[in-house]
């Protein structure tokens, strides 16, 4: 739990939290590992998770009708991949598809 709290303290959206709030959030956190080429979630899926990149790289892409996949960015440790429920986001459908580009 201490490692999780240390990680969370370095994420901008959590900067104003106190220690008890960090402890509460860390209780619901879990580590997931992905192999290179594996999708973390797919374009159009709904979701309710927030992913933090701790190691490796994540390729963000989207499907372009008639053209195929278009790469938008490569994310390295620190950025968040958001998957918010429809009650929070204007649209619960995500347009980009993150894929593990370099495993960790």
C-alpha cells in the first residue's frame, strides 16, 4: 500500500488529497500488466476505471473508417488513461484505443 500511495502522490489529479484520502484510494487500486500489442481497452467501450502508467509505454490510437488505425500518441509513465462512467463523463464511449507498446 505504501508504494501505491507514493505513486498516487505523484499524479497531478490527486495533488490536493490528504493522507487519509490517499489511503482510501490505495485500498481499491490494483496492478495490471499488459504485453506489447495487448489492448488495455478498446475504442467504443464504456468503462469506470482510471489507469496510471507506471512502467513501459502505451500507444493511443483510433480507428479511421476507410483508412484503418491512426496512431495519436505514445504515453510514458505518469499520464492517466481515463475510463469514466457515463454519470461523470459526457459520453461513456471512448474514442482512442490504448495498447501496450512496450511491455513492463
